[in-house]
C-alpha cells in the first residue's frame, strides 16, 4: 500500500481506540447505569458504547484535544480518573511511549487490532483486581502534554466552548499499580496500567 502520514492513519487509529476504551472503562467500572450503554462489535469482540448525549459530548470534546496533541506528537499520557468529591480512587493510564510517523504495511493494522482486542478482553476482567466503587463516584479525562502544546490548543477557536485548564503535577496518593496491557507495534507503543489506592 502507499505510505501515509501518521496524521491520517496512526493518530486516527489511536484516538478511536482511546475513545472506545473510555466508553468501556465507564461500563466495566459501572460509573453509569448499564442501561445507557449499547453493545457493539469492534476488534472482534463486544464493546459497549454510551448512548447518553451529554456524556458522549464530553468524551468527544476530550477526544478533539487528544487528537490535536497526538497529531503534534505531543500526547504523553491519557488518564481516566475515577474519584469521589474528596478522594481519588483509580486512574486508568494510557502511556504513549512511541508514536512514529509512517505506516508502510497492512501488517500494522492486523497487529494493532490483535493488541486492541487483547486489551478489550483484559479490561473486561480488570474488576477482579480493583476495589468496588462507592455509589457517588465521578470521572474525568485528563491529558499529559507539553506546556507549549497545551497553550497552542487553548488558543484555537474550537477550544472556546470547552477550555482545558492546567493542573498541578499529580500526587502520589495512589500507590498500587496494576499492569493491564502493552500495545506494541513498529510505530506505536502504548503502556496501559491502572493506579489504585492501596
């Protein structure tokens, strides 16, 4: 196949995977009622996607920022943070170790789909290693990027209705780390793990 830049291939594939993962984490951890999710097939397995307009709008707006920073090769980590009003409970971490610029072979798609499928299956059993969540939990999506890339994104008109704010460096209140999966291809390396309270 003809070569394509990561702008049109790797970043799109990565962002689709991250968006699907957010929906599935919310489903698996029961942050919202199961009734708002519908089953779909992706990567050869059943995934679950929210049908709630406000929730989907929030996730979609977050994915715009993820795509922007990944496209600039400045996306370092994506966090799905689960907490109560006063306490952080869990963080699902997608650590973007490597994101290269060219896809030259269809074999990458095959390997990526296998990796995404393996993660989706592992996510379905992740509750075994996690504590039950209280009823009053909430979640947020946070991004680790460079200061320059954050400023560049916030200066764009598309950010006017959904501005991102800079947070202090995360503390070390979550001590236990649970490795989940590593997506490892020639052009993409993502280490996925969960941080939880001990």
